[in-house]
């Protein structure tokens, strides 16, 4: 996603990066750097990118225990702090993995130790299922103890999340990979509401119902795979997947503005009201992303055109979390408006 106008020594003033206000009154930068290196990048490369991203102006970093790199990312965060960037200027997110739903406190403490932090700005339940999987497995792999979404179990996990806030270990808690039916149940029972929901969002997968639901309920939508996840693992690629940055509408807008198509996707995301967290280890790419959010906005016509190219093309389908034989991945996402059992 290199911008041909980008100079390697350029930076963006972090104070110019817009912020999204949460229900608590806190705010987070409207773009962050993802740290999921997938199968393509080593933890060391991700750690180096975190330092480089901070140098060019990033203050928002999205982490997770399952990414297997929080220890080296933590060393990078220490480097950033030692270079004079105050902790309160950073926004650090992490997530509890599926195999720790019954032990959230220990999981959070481990992430804090690995990241070398006293608190997290946001802690998410990574998936609403306790179903786990081995590293690098294909889509046919199944957890032998897998189960469907059981609200009482998830609420037990959420109560532990709420306790993290009371203990001061995290400032905000949230969800990830949820659906409208699941969130409706959760919101009826929370003592501390989710501040954010992390979800797949890109021009070919706009999730309008879920997007509007979370915003209506004061939950910030954080969008992963904002470029259509061109670097996702081969196991997550299926026939029929489309490519956002090759869409004629995106290409036409990019050509008119002299931008990379990926930059158009980022501009669209921020202007629409979501917080994209693209991943890159290449300085020209993550710099151009930051430049996109402080540059000239897309026109209303551009935004309208992009709103019309939604193809309902989910890329991260989550097949490994299914709990019965001969199930379709759609069962994970409550496509009929009801929670599958």
C-alpha cells in the first residue's frame, strides 16, 4: 500500500490524528497498527514495525495473546516509552484467547507482564466461543471439546472482564467477533458495558446491521482486515473471495486522487466511523496509512459509491471454531438472526 509520494523520513504529528470518543469520555486514535503477523512475518519483524510505527506517529497498537508475540512487542513498547512518548499517549489493546475464558485474570496478567505494562487501555474477549485450536491448523481442524455460544458461560467470562476494570488492570473492556443476537443478550446483563466491538470491516464486507447496532449502543466499531486482508493465511482463503483493492470503484477513486487503493479503503473506514487496525511491517505502508487519515477526505460521492460495493464477502470465516460435524461456518455468525445451538 505504498504511497509514491511518501519519503522515508516523513512522519505525522500524532496530535493531528483524529480520535474516537468512548462512552467513558476517553478517546482512542482512529487508526491503529495491528500486530497479527499471520504466517508471513516473524515476531521480531512485528516488534520492529511497532517501533517504526511509533516513530512515524502511531499511538494505537492492537495486540492479542494468541498472536504469540506480546513479549517482543512489550520490549518495543518499552523502547517507545524510553524515547519519551508518555504512556498516557498510547492506546494498547489486548485480548483473552478462547482457552482462557475461565481464567481471564491470569490471562490478562500474563499479557500485562509480556507487554511490560501496568494497565491495558482495552481488553477484549477475542471470540465468543471457548473453542480453541492449534497453531497453523487448517479449516477442518476441530476442538474435541468445542461447544456453541452459551450465554451463561459467556456472562461468566464477562463478569471476570468487569473485575479487571475494578482492579485497575484495564481501563475498558470489549468484545470481538460478536453478532447482533449475542450482543443483545450481553447488553441486558452487563454491569460494565463493552466499550468496543472488534469486527471484520472492509468495503466488500460492511456489516451494516452490526455496524449500526454497536454505534447506536455507544460501542465503538474497530475494524480488522480493513484492506480485505491480502496477507491472511492460505487456510482462510476460499473460492469466491473478492479483493477490495481491485474493485473498479476503489481503483477509480484511487486513480483520481493519485493514491494507492489501500489508502482509499482506510480513508473510507475512518470517515464511515470505524477504527481500522491494518497490519504492515513496511514503513512506507504504515506511514501512508497514517497520512491517509490526516489528508484530504473522500467526497460524499466517493463515500456513496463505496457504500454500494458491499458484497457481504466475509473473509475470516472461523471454521475451526465449529462444534458439530457437517456444520457451515455461517452457524458461527447467526446469519438468520438467531444464535445457532
